[in-house]
């Protein structure tokens, strides 16, 4: 257990939902430890009776939350597991050819006709790569400016840049920003509101697993809307409290991750927030292969394991385990039960 801790004057008590401001709530999970950074406090999650959002209260203040991220795994570039077997190498070539054909991403090696072979495997194995490309088509000369909020180490920015996007990233974490900049990527440090970016200057803003970390999600969405051009697109992914994995593992669900995950949504609560903040044409998107990694990680946490290695091991493990495929099938057929809410919305 880390010696890092928060004193009472370094936390804030809300007493109401940070999304809808309703004071009506119930205690959902009590005394949740920090299973990622292993800091020494424990935390409580409350569920809002009005909008069903799960939120940590009390929680670290914006000024002290950084200590939960001092060794966070977005700091460095994560290496893919070695492709030792022929089937793995074939799968990699198929994936890269598909990503080049559909999204313009330039990776090697590629397998000739791999794009068509991808349609012969179960659809969730293919749609994982649509998710990794954030479902963004190749840019046009008129719509090519992309902002990645919470860009971490710049992995997505690097891929999007090969497709022709003019990419800018921003992150609060100095170590993550340093890693991203070392890759030659245009990356800003700090919060979005303080950057002085011109209004209506981006065609697309992506927000991958950021909203759950934010103290004031409404404020962030308002800033994003200001920066989007007319009819600009927001792509967003965040944990889903209606996930089958959460319903099964409850407090051991991998995304009950305090104090890093401050606010957790289901599809309905997130859609309501987006509509209130001036977004429309909301469309839910498939997550692709992921239920097995979510299940394995949650099972490890239930057995008492902790630390970032638990998450990294289970998210980089094999994806061909057939006994997990019923879970993947359900998530494919019913997006509101998949592990993450993935959607795109338009500025209206």
C-alpha cells in the first residue's frame, strides 16, 4: 500500500449529484480501496436516485487528485505482446490491411486481402478495430482538424495522424504529455478552458475514457462544444454502469476504480447530459471485443489482486477464448449492456 494519502482538508464533500444536483441518493458501495495506484484512503460510491449516476463522495479536490495518477499507465507507450505464432501474425496483417482500407491508418505488416478476411471472423473481432480508430472515416480537406482530450501517451493521435488528420492533444498529466511530445505530436498541458483555443476550430473532438475522471463533466462538455465547428462531431467512450460485467461483479467491477473514476454513467444518464449541453443526433456504437478482458480483470480484483499490472495483463491477453464469446455476442447485439458506452454526437 502506498504512503500517499488525502487528509480531510484535501477532500471535498458534495452531498448531491455532480451531474443533476439532486440530493437524493443512496450508498451503493462503501470503503472501496484504490486498487490501481494503491493509495491508502478508502472511498464511497453513491447512486443518484434521479439520474442513476454513480459518484464518489467525498472525493479528492481538483488540486489534490493528481497523486492518484503519479504512476498511471498512460505515461508510457504500451508495447503489443510479441506475435510469436503464425496465426497471430496473420491476424495482425488482416487488422492492418482493414485499418488502412477503412480508416486510412498506415501500419505494417499488412496481409493482402486482409480487409475481406476480417468479415469472415465473428463481428466483435473486427469491430474492436473500428473502436480503436474511434469510428472516424478518413478526413477530407474541409474537415480534418481533430482534438483528442485526455490524449495520454498519444497512441490514438499517432494513428490518426497517419490517416491524414491534423491532430492536437491535451492532457493534465505532465508525464503523459512528455511521452506524447516525444513522439512528435502536438500536445498541450493543462485543462481545456485555460488553453485559449479559438472557438469553432475543430471538426472532431474525441474523449476516450476521460469523462469518468472529471470533477465537472458539464463544464468540460461546454468547453468542447465551444471548440467544435458547426455540426462538428464528438466521439466519446466511458464505462457503462449497465454493463453485464458490473451487474455480475458489482463492487469488484474493474471500473469501480476510486478515486480515479469519480463519476460513472449508464447510456440514459449520459444521453440526457449531452442533450442538455447542446448535443444531438446521438448514436451508440459497438465496442468490439472487450467483455473477456473486462471479465478477467474483474475476476482478478474479486480474488484480491491489485495494482496496474492486473489491468495491463488482462487487457493485452489473448482474445480467442471461446467460452467468453457468449458475452461478446450479447454486447454486440445489445449495446446498452456492453462494458463501455461508446457514442458519437453532433453539435446542435
